C-alpha cells in the first residue's frame, strides 16, 4: 500500500502529512515523538490501513514540515494542539482515534482534554505520562538540542542505532528506513537528523509544558498506555497512577525496550488494533 503525501497549511504553517488507507474509513491520527517524524508510524499505519485511515503528520520543525519562524512561541504543546485542530478540520475529519508516541501522546492528551474533546474517541499513549522526570528531560536535551552531523548516511544510521537503542529490536531494514526518513543534508554536505534544533526551546520557554495531571484527570474516554519495560520517561509509578486515576488507562508493558516502543512488531500491532476496535 502506498500512502498519499499531502501538504496542509495550518495556523499559517505548512505541515507535511502521510495519509494511509481509504479516506472514508475510521480515522487514526498518529503523531510521532519529539525529535522524530511522521514516517516513524509507517509500520503500524501499514498494518492498520486495511481497517483504518491513518493520518501521520510531521510536527512543525520536523521532517518535511515548515520550521517555525518564532520558536519560543510555537514549539510548545498549545501550538501543536492548534495545528492538530486545524489539520483535522481541513481534512474534514470529525471523529478520530489518536495514537501518539512520546510528545505525540502528550499532544493527544492535551487535545482530548481541550479542543478535540468529544472528537477523539480512543486515545493510545505510547510511553509518556502527565509528568516527566527531570533526568529523562536532561537526557533528551543532551543530544536533541545539538544534533550530531556525519559525512555519510551509514554513520548517521550507527548514531541512531545508539541513541534509539531503547526502542527495542529493529531489523537492519527498519534501521535503514528510520535513518532515510529522518535525515537532511547540511550546506557542508554532512547529514544530520531532520529537525529544527530550536524545537528544544520548548523546555526553556515552557518548562511545565508536560505537566498535565489536571488534563489527565478530566478525561472521560478509553485510554491505552503503552510503557517500555525499562523506560526512563514513563516511570512505573506514573503509569500506575494513570491506571487508577482520571480515565483509568489500560496499561500494557512492552518487554525488551525502554523509551519508546517502536510500534513495529506484531505484538504491538495487536495491542493497538484490538484497543482501537474496542475488542
């Protein structure tokens, strides 16, 4: 199955979107993590597409989407939520499920409690909660704010294999795809991850952006929370709190990985698909 590639202007910013499946099928909006792109969702989108339309945006400042001319104001969850609302309205999507990895899950949580309340029917949060441990934020900032650059794509792939080792098992083909769909070439010819380094200003100008317990406690829809067994971003006690308060999420622990499960294996496909189907 070949996805459709779209460009949609939302809040004055051009977003790139990969759109899988039949346009009349039930919609899953699949949103990627902080320093990644919508192409991370290729594997699960391909699996879900026979039953669902899967819409996978590149967040502003990532992948093929426009970089923000105002990083301090626009690289934050509130603006990402506005982009999501504009995107689904322009695509004519009135009801949807939301599947979000890391930052994408935080955007989904905010939207489900805010501007998309009642329109998001089921929420899948992949390895993030309503609060973040500072140690995990510091780890992300140690590489995301100053992305490495390499002479060859092969070297960049080895770098990705190192920093994304917590994703768990990926085949050689999957590592190559991850690299090719998230790299850009610099003016000097080197290759680097395909995002705007200024996106980490979110943690400087909006330091409490990911503190969302009030939003969590207001939710009244079914929620599935996936947690990497050794995740340092979604701690076990946070996941347990998500299970017993607010919407009382179903929490599934994914063995053999940390932050975040790559959504690339049959067992992970099955967990997500069964939940989305209400099974």
